C-alpha cells in the first residue's frame, strides 16, 4: 500500500475520567469517523500542578484514551470543534499518520 494514497491520521485524545461520557457523546455525533476506540490508561508527568495529593504520591493520573481514525483533511475542523466544545477541559491530544489499515480475515 502506498502511504501517500491513504491520507488518514489517528487522533489520540486522553481525557480526565469526568470527561469520558461527554467525549463519548461528542465523538458519536462527529461525522469524521464511523467509530472509535477507548481504553482506560494512566498519565505520568513531571508536572504535578494538576495532580491531586494522591496522584502526586502514586505518580500517575487516571485517564481515558480515545483513538479516532479520520481523513487528514477533516482534522482541522475536528480539532476546532473539540476546542469550542471542551474549552479549558483537561484533554491532551496528538495526531499520528496512519500507514495502513484494514481488517484481517474476511
């Protein structure tokens, strides 16, 4: 597969647990993808100003991670709406190129 012919990106969002349901509802209403993946995760950082005392002691913060694949040309609108919808929210994101995708088997 030629990566240049498949301009998809994977958007990864990590959110505070309190935002899990609002983000799920928002993602389900988005036109960019027919679905997404979510999982529980932990965030680790040397910056601890946003951590509770317990999180500072354990060195980790509970997060929910979402992975959404979409066409690259949809990314700007997706991020702009996320910024409008979740202004000031504890959401971190990164964007990765999708080299290939598909289903194994029939």
